[in-house]
């Protein structure tokens, strides 16, 4: 006897299996079927074949990481907004109030980031 709850997750399990299958198969096919003509130029530290200028390992400014974190935060915001918009009618006034609180906190965070000067690009 199968559990009806587990049957609901069957499409997700199939999708995960297909993703893992291709994640393993494609690199193996690429290594085995791709051209193999090594040259001295390809052995250089950069894939573009350009001669390196300066150290290969240098520190990046913190502003790059800040922008990356802000990008992730905006993505999370959108990920939460889309399902809310899809079920807006079912959630009613309670859903609207909760989302307004969430958006107010998010906008306050954005104003704080702006005031701190994180978005300034020099």
C-alpha cells in the first residue's frame, strides 16, 4: 500500500533524478567526446590565453560581496512575492497585511543600505 502523501512528491523525485543524471552525464560526455588538442597557450593560467598581469590571487573589494548579498536578498523578495501574488485572493486581508509588513521591513532595509552608501559605485 502506497502512502498518498509520498505520491505527491513523485514528480519532484523524478525531476531531481533527471537533474542528477544530467549533472553527471554531461561532464563525462564532454570529457570523452570533446576535442583534445593541448597547446602551450592553453596551459597558461588564464583560459583566454592572455598573459597574466600582476598576481593571480588578489583581494577583491568588499563592495562586490555587498552587491552580491543584496542581489540574493532581492531574489528572495521576488521568490516570496510571486506565490503570494498567485494566492492573493485566497489569503484575503490577513495575507495583504502580512505582505505589507514584510514589504515595509524590506523597504526599511533598502533605505538603511542606501543611507550606508552600499549602492554607491566608485
